[in-house]
C-alpha cells in the first residue's frame, strides 16, 4: 500500500534524519486547547515519522499515530528506541479510514494533523472527526513552518532558483501559506467548529547539510548517479549564505466543535 505521495524509500530516510520536530510550546498549545490529560487518547493523522506523535505522547495516556505509508510508519515505530517510553500505537491508514478506525476507539481528546492536511479531504475529515471527539476535545491542524524554498531570505531564494533550474517548477507551498490555512479554517467552520489560530515563532540556524537533507526529504531524490552532482551544486550555491537562518512560524488551527450534538461524552 502506498498513496503515491512520495513518502517511501529513501525519502523516508532523509525525512527521519533531517526533519525538525515541534517545540514544546506547540505541544503545550494543543494540550491547553483541549485540556488533555493522562486520561486521554489522541490520534495524530498523517503522523509520518512521528515527530508530533512522540512530542504529544507523554502528555496523554495513549497516542495513536496513523499514516497510509508503510515506510513512514516503520520509521515512526523505529523511533521508539530514541524516545522516552510511552503508550503509542501505530495504525496503517489514511483519512478515508478514520471512520472505520474511529468506531474501534474510545472518544479522542485530540485529532492532530501536522503538515499533512493538504493530502486529505478536509470537509469529510472534519465532519467525520466531530463525533469521534470527547466533550472539550478538538482538532489541531499544524504546520511546521514553511517549505525551505519559500522564505523571505536570500538563501531560500537561491534554493528556489536552484530547484527551478533543476526541475523547471517552483517548489510547492504544501498549503502552509495564507490561502492554504484559509481552506482549513473554512472547512472547519463549515463542519461546525469554532476555530482559534495561533503561531509559535522561533529562529533556527540551519547548516547547509540540513537544508540539502531537508530538500531531499521533500522530493523524489535524483537517481544515485546524479545525486552527487545535485548535492554538490546545491551546496555550492548555498554555502555563501551560511549560516542559514530560518524564521520559523509554526501555525496551529485549533477547532472545537460548537454544536453540542457534534460531540460524544467521554
Ligand atoms: C509532510 S509528512 C508530515 C508528517 C508528520 N505529520 C510531520 O509533522 O512531520 C505528510 C504525511 O502525510 C501522509 N499522508 C499522505 N496522504 C495522506 C492521507 N490521505 N491521509 C493521511 N495521511 C496522509 C504521508 O504519508 C506523510 O507521512
């Protein structure tokens, strides 16, 4: 099973090695929004390698990471070796499987979707999620900053130019931008949620190696025989800008069902 979204094979290795996790403040906002406790069950849909799943795991009783890509899920499960022990279960499935999986679960304190909503049918997902939530529980849609090639910084513009030169296309926004967030907000509101939007901002310093690895985690890597040249050229173009500074804005869209009838009691 694979969704054709590209999250398999070597991409997963780059993802596991180079993608940055979520600051504690992001987790705290989710915990506070839905009053999560050790009595709660939460589900991270599109969990990938488990960056947000593990970050939330210590804050609830049980965490489920769910993703349709077996390689991502395998990398997530392997991450148990480097994270504190926690009750985490991994489920192979996509947004379309949520109604079936949900029938087997007790009510959720939170459904989280981090950097994955653009692959999903938002309207259906948010409608289906409402009845799966405990009273006071909600949906958190999270970005992890913007794609590396879309920052207002010289190194990021250089990266965008490099990708255009190589692929003939501008890099995708992955709907982390204002328009993408509007789609999520509208869909949440239409599905009967009150929505709060908040950001966690911080500055990160990236090595050239981290940017190259991040790029390779977000595309079909060039074939092995071309990879060395691709990497060398990208390193050469980024090096003059080092150290690379990223102003990260993690956005959270927190949806609480507003119709009493849309929730189950725990
Ligand atoms: C960019 S990764 C984000 C992973 C993780 N949430 C994070 O914050 O690092 C997007 C993930 O969404 C998953 N995905 C793609 N289509 C999906 C769908 N229809 N339902 C659920 N997850 C999906 C991919 O397999 C991939 O693991």
